[in-house]
């Protein structure tokens, strides 16, 4: 009888020990899970937001304006025309429609020297078509702003230098080696096809 009693007591002890062991195991693991939450893998949506930085590009403001030029200092608002070729007769026709982007020069906002051509006219000339548009280029000074709207983007340029050139003379690149420039060219003096005036401005990439 005594042996049977000892076996029963030993069995009870083992059962109780097993229950306590399982309870302690569960409590320890539950506490560890609360302290160290499981890692969550980023969803495809979150991964799409992790975009690697791109190389610096000129900043521009969104614009609903058509392709155009604005020069607040001299009150200019004019369309920019993009001819298919640099044929002289073709350019003359296009100059009646607005300021002309010279074919082959870079497009606004890009590196290189963007060239825009425009007519000029003597003081008091009626504002017919666009034959007056660049009459006041000589009034521009370093620091004056020029805004170019192109393909829903507005770029800001700042006047740097001004040149007076002979007909056919190459437009200077400027006293400093800038990557992105804009040159406005017209006849000088206004209304006379004797010389040329060229206003050089620099693209503001931080605008």
C-alpha cells in the first residue's frame, strides 16, 4: 500500500511540475514577444515611396501659360514660336507671330545657350503684330528677371551681361562659364538693321 501511495504522490508531483513548467514557458515567451514586436516587412506600397535621389535638375514652377516669355522690367509678355528650320524667309514670317526660338539652340531649362530672336521698333511705333517686342532690351540690367514658360514649366533667368555686336558676329558666351544661359537678340538701334543687341541671362536652378 505504501509503494502505491508513493507512486501516486510522485505522479501528482510530476503533473504539477509539468504544469508549472509549461506556464513559466508561456509567460516568458509572451513577455519576450511584447518587448520585441515581430519585424514587419514593408508592403509594396511603402517600398514604392523609397525613391533613390536623382541628379540635380533645374527647378521650375508649374505654369498653365502657353510657351511664352515675360520680362517684368520692360513690360513684355509674348508668345514663343518654335520654327522647324532656320531659313531666313521662314524666320521673318515667324517673327510676326512672337519671339522666335532659334532652331538648333537648346530648349528652355536645358544646359547650353538658348537663343531667342525678336523685332525692335523706334520709339512711338504702333504695337502691330510683334515688331516692337524687343525694342527696350537696352533697359535691362544685371539682376533683372526673365521668365520663360515652356511645356507647363516656368523657368527663371537673371540678366548677367549685355553686348552690342556687328551683323554676323558670334554671340559671346559671357565672362563666366555658365552651363545654362538664355540670349535675347534684336536689331540695334531699334528699327534699324545696322548692328545687334544681345542680352545674356543665367538660369536660376534654385528657383
